[in-house]
């Protein structure tokens, strides 16, 4: 098969469709694209699957990222594989095989609804995977084999479609650790202690329960500390930059680093000395990397019972925003048995397997060069 047309300058044989519903989905996909690097046989285009409350300006963000964008209604049969970091949306309308990926660091949250959460594992529920009695994804990617029992309970007919593919984001974070000083230099941290405050979205998040935390930290910590704030892309989409900078005005004047909405949080996490967070995916990444960690909030009602994130919540120390902050940060330690937590959360050695899977679905021989996780991008605050 040859996908190259009259006006193409590349020998395109296959075309991949990246399906996004939110900025988070785009962030996840950009960790997968390096697996297709240097192969001019494969072209990637993107489309927006409608239906998310957090899809505002998503098409514009894709254009700003330099992506080729196809309207959903124009997708047709011009693609050989669709990759979606979510089981949500009208994926059943696509006329090509779909590979779904975990939306975050594994499958640790219950499925969000208009009124709260359902008693279903987000990404593994029948509601998301089945349409009119048909399992929609051709392949359901799991970051660890211990997610198979959850899938079997939630949607047993989907189990034959499951593949353990690891977590490309975690693999890239691990590959970046030897370059930590370069990330700190780019951030302008110098010899200062870097405190990264990270929040997921929703009322039970760190930002939702303690929105003044960045203000408190930048006011109370001595000059040999610097604070960076990472907000979930859904928070950015909901409120946008002007509103967030208005709410954070005093903290920003006190030298807060407000990390951009996508692709820069990874660099901040690698550079961090201490992480203050909640029950979001970044918390699990930070814990598994062995970062000293404190919880400023924790949405127990949103977390899957028995999941690695629930275990993190049981083990991690809590931050008390009403008490002196510096002694608490100084005393922060990695989550106990964090290596065990990593082993039960991610199969990091499977980057090669994910590339094999993609090329197998594309019916193309893999490139001769090995698949290796790339270090994450450096970040220099403006």
C-alpha cells in the first residue's frame, strides 16, 4: 500500500491518526510520536473527538503545536491506525483500527461523570470500550499486567484486545534523570531548593482545596528556595492564562514559576527537590522516581480501590498549609517502598514492544534502529 499522493514529497506508505479530546490526550500522544521518529514511510495527522468539557480551543492548540489537523467528519478511510489516549468519545465512528492508551499514569481513577464519579475504572469500563455490543478498540494498551484483573471485572469481553505496553511518559522521565543538572540549569534554579507544587483538576485537587498554596510558599520560604506550579491541562482549559495569572498575581510577583499547560511539567519534575501534590498522575510519577513528596490534598473518592495511587495516598506524608511550611518541606522524604510502587505501576522496559505493536498494526517492518525512550524537553521560564 502506498499513501503518497501526487503532491507528496515523502514516500508515505501508512498514515496514523492521533485522536485527542483534551490537552492531556495531546500531551500523552506526544510521548508516543518519538517511536515513529525518522521513518518517512509513516505520516501522522491529528483530529479532535468532540464531547469533552475541556476541548475548548483544542484545534487551535494543535495548530500551534505544528500538527496537521483533520476535521473529524473528514477522517474517512485515509488512515491505517488511530491512537487515542482515551476510550471516551465517538471512537466507534472511525473506520480504522483504534489503539487506546492509558489517559494518565495507568488506570487509577474512577470514571468522571456530570455528578461525580461512577463505580467504574476510567479507561477500562464497558461504558467506554463497548458500543452497541461491539468492543471498539482493536488494541487496549495497559501500562502493567496488574491492570488485567480490573479489565476482566469491568469489561471481560475486551480482555482479548489487551496488550501490556508500559508507559512511554515514565520511560522518558527515567531516561532524563541523568541530565537532572541540565534541567535545573535551564530552569534557572542554581543552588536553590526547587519545590514543585502539582495539582490535578477538580474540587478535591490541591488547587481546588488549597489555591493559595503557591502564594504561601513564595511568601514564607527563604531566598534559597524557589517554587514552581504545575496545573493540570484541564485547569488551564477551564480558566485560561489571564484568569490563572490574576489568581496567582502575588505568587508570580514573588518569583513563582508557572509551568506552561503542556510538555514542560516533565522538566520541572526532573529538576524538583520536593514535590507537593495530590492524587493526580504526576504524584505517582514523582513517587516512583523517588522524589521527596508531600500531599496537600487527596481525592479518595476519585481513586480506584487497591490501585497504586490509593497505596500512595496511604503511605505519603501530608502537608499542613496552616503550619510552618519550611520544616515540613525540609523533613519530606520519598514515599516508603517507592521502588515497589514503581514495579507495580509501570513496565518501563516495554517501549520496544509498543513500537513493535504499532508497526504490526501498520503491517510495516520496523525500522532497523532500536526504540529508545528520549529524554524530555528542557524548559526555560520566560
